[in-house]
C-alpha cells in the first residue's frame, strides 16, 4: 500500500508545481495582478489557472478517504492483492482525472473517470471493513 500512497503524494506535488507555474504564467502575462493572490478577488483569473487550482483542491476532498483506507490496511497488516488492485485503480483514475481536468477539461469524461475512481475506493473499503 505504500506505493499507491507515494504515487498519490507525487500527484499532489506535481499539481502544486503546476499551480506555481500557472500562477507565474498568469502574473507575467499580465492576466492577473499580484494583488489578486492576496484575497483571490478582483478580475477573473484565466481558465487554465482556475482549472489547475480546482484540480489541486479536488485532491484534498476524496483522496483523504483513500489515505485512511491505505493507512488502515498497512497498520492492521491486512493488505491483499484485491486491496492493492483497488488502490492502484484509484490512483491511476485520479491521475487520469487530473490530466483530463487540466487539459481538455471535458466534463463528461472527467465525471466518468471520477466515477471509476470512486468505484475503486468503495471496493477498497469493502475489502477493508470486514477485517477491522
């Protein structure tokens, strides 16, 4: 379970780096003023900046439920092949979700991938709960 957890951490770090780049791009292109970042009010931010910001925020909503499941599996030493399969399924789906969100941002595709990630998360929890 440690490797899926590490992969999720890597995704979060990648999104923080992309957010930094998107903010610098918005500042240096003059699309937002530096003061915008003080309160996130004022002129509308560019679409690419909003997409990266929203995606990073998404990684602090559902994934903590995954972190708890993976941590429980490790602490209780109940890891199984099925749990690992579902953990990796969740992580891969979250990578795809982020990729879709910050590139083409097709809502239906993004929603479909999100649903797949939730499926893997539910299956992971269904494997864990009987062992607690």
